[in-house]
């Protein structure tokens, strides 16, 4: 038990690096096409509406493809209402469904890495340093107990938390960070209006502008969501790690005081018999020396 706190402190820099890797992987999740329109058709449309002497970039192509997909989704669900008044929630929900797939992979890998490191960087070194020949058997039983009742259970609870979080992210289209959402949306729309929008035929730009702007809004929402997720995950699992440490310490204390554990630490009958034999032999030698000294 005395080594747990020391090993935990030594582990924290690696935990920080693991969390930074998770954060970077999460930030790299982008708004990707849903593949509901043929890429060749989308490319030909863009070529026919392109007015710049320079060839469009891959980012221009992707932005246009996303706008076409938004248009398809909107047209498929638009009732008797003009385009500027169409609701935008359905489109956001479709991209949230796509967003949570890589998010789930990143979060679950983070959990796997975290519990693997807890075992290899904290638990194993603590057991190894705290073990000795008399407690070797007890340590083996203790390790099996901790893996089952602490690590496996903790990992299962962590996966359950992530699954609940994924469902919440998938279904929730609201953010309290309205200021960042609005600023990011305006910035992305301005970037389109002053960039890609100037390179398209005027009539086509006016037709597609609501859809391009909706792409900007969805992109801004995903950026807003990504901004808060790393801290949400980190805060939860930093607390979980602390709880795991306390639970491990308690389990070790309870185990070492249990009758079954004490029985494995006690000397074997052979060792007891051997010690008794040497003590009796020592007594006989002492008695013999006492008799000789009287002569």
C-alpha cells in the first residue's frame, strides 16, 4: 500500500500526455461528407459554376460537396415553406450522428489506454515493490482480486459513462456557449462570402448561399462541441483515477487482514518442522556444553 501514492504521482505526467493525445485526436475530427451525392456529379457541378482562373482547392471542393448534401437533406424534408425559413435542426442531427462515430473511437481508446496504464504504471510496480518471498502467494491472489474488482469493474463503468455521453452528444442540439457558436458561425460565413463565394457564378452563389451558410453553422456547432468535450472527459476521469487509487488501497488493506490472506503468508508445515528440529538440536548442543563445563 505504501507504494501506491508514489507510483500514482510518477504516473501523472504520462496521464497528462495521454489526455493531450485524446484532445488532439478529438480536435482533428472534421465535418465530413455523408456520401449521399455522387462525388463526380458534385465535381462537375462545381466546374460548371467556377469562374476563377485558378483551379479550386480540395477545401473548396469539400465545402461545395457539403453544401450540396445540405441542400438535398433540406429539399427532401422541406414542406410548403421558402428556403430562408426552413428549420436547420434535421441537418445538424445528421452530422451529429456522423460526428459521434469517430468521437466514440477516440474516447474508448482513451479509456483502454488509461486502464492499461493504471495497471502497468501504478498497480504492477506497487505490487512488485511491496512483495517478498513470504507474501509471494498472497500477492498473486491480491493481483487477481484487484484486476477483477477494481480494474475490470472500473473499465466497465467508464465504458458505460462514455456510451451515455455519446448518446447525449448525438441527440443534443443545444449549447450554452452561444457566444462562441455565433462568433464562429459569422467568421466561417464571412470566409465563404469573401473566398469561395466570389469564385462562383453569381446566380449559383445566390442559389446555394443558404446551404453554404448552413454548412458554416453546422461546422461552428461541431467546433463548439469539440471545445468543451476534452475537459468534460478529463474532469470525469481524473476523479475516476483518484477513486480507483483509494479503492485499490482499501482492497489491499482488507485483503491483507483477511484470514485467507494470513494463511498464505504463514510459514508452511515443512518450514515449521525444520525450525523446530534446529531449535531442538541447538538445545541439545547447549545442554551438552553445559555438562562438559561441569567436568
